[in-house]
C-alpha cells in the first residue's frame, strides 16, 4: 500500500515540476518594430511595442488569446511573419528547463 501511495504522489506531483521549456524569438518587422514571441507552453506570449499578451500556438502560428494579433512562422521556425512582413533573421534564445 505504501508503494502505491508513493507512486501516486510522484505521478500527481510531477506535472507541477515539469515546467515546459521552449524558445524566445526576437524579431524585427520593419515598420511594426520589434516583436518577442515566447513559445513556452502553457505560458506562451507575444510582446508587441512592449505590451506582453498571452498567446496560444496553432499550426504554424501563435496568436494572442483574444485573437487580435497573429505571428506566423515557417518550417522549423526558420522565419517569422507579421502582417505580411517577414523576418528571416530572428534571434533565438533557448529558455531551457526552469529549476523547481
């Protein structure tokens, strides 16, 4: 019985320890300025003009939760596009796994 309880505790507790890793992309979209896309799930976000907004991922895009802003990306996130402006040279920073 004790082994079962210990296993149950580890199984239930592990999702809180398993904070997702991801990458942050800093892109320059010309007249729209710099946009930062943080791809960590479930805390993904898009920062436009210094305003950070929660985001969700889709197939080849991230959009704000309210659906007002959409940033698309190409295969392997090699390029990003916002309102028809493409940045092929976004800087990428790996967020790694946060400590517990």
